[in-house]
């Protein structure tokens, strides 16, 4: 795991946009990481906790690849 990328324990679910949001610290900058959640998922936070390591690995790879959206977010694939 890349030690210059630190993941914060700040997961929350944005119900209006149906997405999970957590942040990473990268060289002193806060980078939002987002996962769009399908309508069929009724417990998004529990889902995230069950797959947290996988989401963090996915986010780490996208950050290393500098794969940011136009708004500066890292958009992840729902697992």
C-alpha cells in the first residue's frame, strides 16, 4: 500500500445522489472518493465496510494513475 495516500475514516452516504463518499489525503490534499450505489443496495454503509479494503485499493490505483473527474473526485466502481 502506498504510504503517501492515507484514507480517512469518514464514510458517508449521500442519499440524494445515491453515492458513498470517503476521502483520502494525498500530499496534504483531501481527495473525495465516490462510489455510485445501485437502487438494489439497501445498506450502503454496511456494504462499504464489508468491501472497504477493496475500495481503498481501487482508489489508490486511480489516484496513482491521476484518474480524477473534472470536479477533482476519484470515481470508483461499485463492487
